[in-house]
């Protein structure tokens, strides 16, 4: 192979299937936010990487110059390591990530690190290709940089969505802890979760003020801000009403137990009046509790659905499906 341009083309062609499958995986993972759902595709990527490595190794040096061939082999090997080890780790800890804020932060950080590792590896290959082209006076065509541009978008998109998502996740996760405590009628734990939720919402709203639109698109930030404002309002105004009800219910249960422990002949008129008033009060409180709780649940569903839809549209807009 005497033409340096043809040699560059041959090196790129040896990675052709790998690059296409690689971007298909990145796109699918971005759209679904679930690495486990595209696990089969990861295995296909590994098969393509292995095949590309063999094809590249079979290429000769260019007039004794092994620089471009070796740079491509190094890149392919890095991709194999990332998809075989790093993405496997992402799949393995994906379920754990949902269990706590710390686990989710570690999970998102790992995703960002993996994206950076791939971008750095491709950047080295890109520099090696440009150096080779300059050395042999080859003008590179635009197609050669398309993968790099797609990888850049994928990396920036992943980091951006993760930055916004963690604000939403913190509130959503703490809200779930609060609901669990509420269902168990554990008022102290409910109050702790409410306070933490309010703090996460306040911190998140401040954090979102520092996040700029992604290529002019602020829709994800807007959706997250709307969700956080809901969590903020709920934690500050609605949940205290539910907590008050549980306190009243506990006090009523004590009064009822005391009242029923007395025989009818031992109950004074004051006892009967106090009990009847308490019954009327708790019945009114139950109605208010149910109305507030229903409002919270309905709005929660609306806000979570709105966030999920905004995230889906955002990814569809900036990371088109790659096949």
C-alpha cells in the first residue's frame, strides 16, 4: 500500500464496524438511562472491537512507519477495556445506585469518568492520524472527524444530563423515604426526611441557577426546576399538615383508650363531651388529610412524568438514535 491516504482509509475501515456499534451502544444507553437494558448490545460491541483489532493487526506498516497502526491498536485496546470492565461495572452497580444518594453520585461520577476516558483515547488517535497525514502531505476529509464530533456530543450530553439529574434524584429519593415513613406512621423519621427534602430542593434550585443551557436548550433545567419547586412547596407547606394529623391521631387514640377503659357509669359528662369533641375533630382532620394527601400524590405523579418526558425529549433532540 503505497498511497498514504489509502493507508489512513484502511486503518479507519478496520475500525468501521466497531465505531458504528460503539455509537449505537452509547446512543441506546443515553436514551434509556439503563445500561442493563442494552447489555446484549455491549457484548456485540466487544465482539466488534475484537474483530477490529484483528483486522488492524493484519495491516502492514506504512513504509516501515508503524505509528498510525499502533495508535489505532492502542485505541481499540482502550475501548475493549472500557466496554469489558468499566461498562460492566456500571451495569453491576446500576441497581445499587437507586438505593441512596451517595450510591447514585458514585454511579454518575463513574459514567463521567468512562466518557472522559473514551474521549481522551479518541483524541490521542485523532492526533496520531493528523500527525501521520501532515507527515505524508495528506488532506483529511471531513468524514474522518464525524465520529469524534459524535463522541464529543455524547460525552458532553452525558455529563450535562447527569449534572441536572442528580438534583432531581436527591429530591425524588428523599421523597420516597418520607412516603415510607408516612406509611409506617413514624412521625420523627417523616420529619427528618421532610427536612432533608427541603434542603435538597433549596440546594438544587441554587445549583440549577449555575447550569447553562445545553447548546441553547434550557428545557431539561426548566423541567428539573419545576419538579424541585414542587418538592420545595410540598416539604415546606403540605407535609407539615400530614404530620400534624398523625400527632392528632396519636393523641386521639390515647384519649379513646382512656375513655373506653372506663365503665359507662364511671364516665363523667366532661369525659363524654371531651370524647365526642375529639371524635368530631379527628373526623374533620381525616377529611383534610385525605384531600391534602391526594393533592400531593396527583401533583407528584404529574411532576415526575413531566421530568421523565422532558429528559426523553432532551436526549432525543441532542443524541439522535444511532443505528
